[in-house]
C-alpha cells in the first residue's frame, strides 16, 4: 500500500453503528427524507447558527456600549466633582 492509501485508511470514518433492534419497516420508511427535506434542514440549521451568532454579537455590542457609557459617566462625575 502506498503512503497516501494508508493515510486515507487511517483517516476513514467508521461506518455508523447499526441499531441493535430491527426497526419496523413503516418507521424505517418514515425516517428516510427526500433531498428537498435534507436541503431545508441544512438551510434551517445554517440560519439558526447565523441567528445565534448575530444575537451574540448584539449582546456584545450592548455590553460594550454599556461599559463605554459607564466609563463616560464616571469621567463626567469626576469632572463635576473637581469643579466644585
């Protein structure tokens, strides 16, 4: 075997484990999805991931803005106290 073939074999993903219990044929058929359903699920997962990232970014921006406002208010209070 060549080096590349051995590396491919080493990186190969093992086949999924088969369930111990044989499924009822009706259940088996209901678990199969069409390519359109699969595309929809992938798209839905992608949108959900993007939504979560956008939400996290929004919270970070709010937190940063709060910290800036807090720092500004502290500086403003110091300036007012030094004037008195």
